[in-house]
């Protein structure tokens, strides 16, 4: 979804000056004469403001939330008894990696910095960037299928819903994501100070290998996978309703824990669905927008109806992008609200950290250098001892004083 052209060349001052003297017929389009952040700043400043203010918030929440989530789900006591915890831990690590790499993209498009204008880094980056992006919905699909088996086919649970099976499935999903993304190392290339798509890859425009591969993989990952997750979720919900009508659950403690885990996993699944499908639909609208006249001045663009429609689309897309980016950062809130086991484990971790900090503070206070008041007290004590030492006494009495 974020696999957009990463051109790193900004227009020179000479080019900008020349535009003022050119006729409208030979004026290059605004996408050519302005970097992305300048383009938004001139024609759509609120979109740029959203990008600069909201995105860093997701980075902060995601860094804290995914780190805590991974730590909790990777605890031996939890992952050994709950195979879904292995999926959720891997999901937290994957989302954290994606947000870290997304910073480099945001530096270019929102701030105008060019962190990828180096050979090798340009080619490798988009492989690393897309692997966690593809892996996220695949991991959700993995534990959704596992939950479907546990709920709808309970007699097969002991065979398929185990930590060992989860580990094997995750390895397969990671390998699949890498295989889907490794071709990006050929698509992207460093050329003349820019990280751009290779010319051979875009020959034929919409029928090019770049276009066909990109849309094929993204339809599979960001449309078919979420729809499959939705289908399994519907089946799980229907089975839970049937069991409740038959009064077969919620009577024992382990059934309550089972139900809570199911609600948590369903919530994460639906969250991914509702933050993935809209982004896919919005990006697909790019191809149905009316064509725009590019050789217009800035003043003409602001009054042109086709450009105004395009700006409205960009604003909607930016809002959808920010909402969809949240699912890489905010899963911890779902865990806190719906996961009893997660809340308990996180509270225990926080308690341990607080106790450790108190212990460190106690040691520091104990080893602190005496202050002025302490010296005065010490002098008073020594004076009392000195006076007492002039009288007959034994060792015990001196120590006592």
C-alpha cells in the first residue's frame, strides 16, 4: 500500500526561476517542479500538518506498546500454554520493525530529507520495508485460523493449536513474505542521486511487470487476506453463539479464559480488517480519478476543478493512511481491554520494575555522601562521646552512648 515512487531529486533554483518566464504550455507539472512535502505545503497544507503531527504519535505509541506487548507474550509461562501468544509476539516485533522503517519514508515525504539516496541501501530498503507490512495481515490470518480450529473443531485443537505448530507456521509466513518482497531489490535502483523504479520494470506502463506484480501482491495481501480473515471470524462468531445457546460455555473458569482470549483475537482481527481494506480501496481509486491538466501555473491549479477534486482525494487518502497506520501501533490497547492474561502479566512486569527502581533508590540513599546537617549531628555525637570518655566507663557504655 505504501509502495510509492521514491524520487529523491528536488527542483533546482534555476528550474524554479525558469518557470516564471515560461508559457503555460511548457510548464512542467506540479509533481515535477515541487518535492512532495512542498507540493502539500503549497496546495494542501492541512494534509502536511496531519502527516507531521499524527504520524510521530503512532511512532511513540508503537515503540512503547509493541515493545511491552512482545515482552509479555514472549514470557515462557504465557507462550508455553498459549500458542496464540507466539503469533502476537511476532506481530508486535513485525509492527515495531515496520514503524522504525516507516520513519525513513516519512522523513522524505513529510520533511524533505533524503535518507535513501545511496546505492545498495535504496535496493535493500524496500525489501525490508515491505516484509513486515505483508507479514502483519498474514500473522493475523494465522492465529485467526488457529482460533477457528480451536472453536469450531475442538477435537483437532491438541494437534494443530500447539506452540510448536505456531512456530512452524510463523516461519512459513516469514519466508513467504520475504519471497514476495525480494523482487523489490530489482525493481528499485539508485540512479543519478535518486532512488527510483528501474526503467525496464515500468515498460508498458499499466501492463508493466512492476504494475502487474505490485497490484497482484497487494490485492492478495491487503484485500483477499483480510476478506479471508473476515470469513473465519464470522464462522467463529456463529459457533460461539451456537455454544452459548446450548449453554456449553462460560460455566467454568477455563471456559471464561478461553472466551476472553477468543474475544481478544477477534478484536485484533477485525481491527486489521477495518484498517486494511479501506486503504486498499482508497489507493485503487487513483486509477478512476479524472485526468488533470499538468501544464498549469499554481494560480490556475487552485481554480481548476479537476485539481480541486484531486486535492480532496489526497486529503481523504491522508486521513485514511493515518487511521490505517494506527494498527501497527495500537494493538496494546486491545490487549489491555480484552486480555485478562495480558493485563495480569503486564501489571506483574510493571510491579517488578517499580520494586527494582525502589531498591536502586534505597541503595543510592544509603550510599549518599553525608550532608551538612549530618556532619553537625556527627560532631554533636562525637562531642558527647568525647565528654563521656573523660569519665570512668566500660566498652559497652561507650558503645551505648
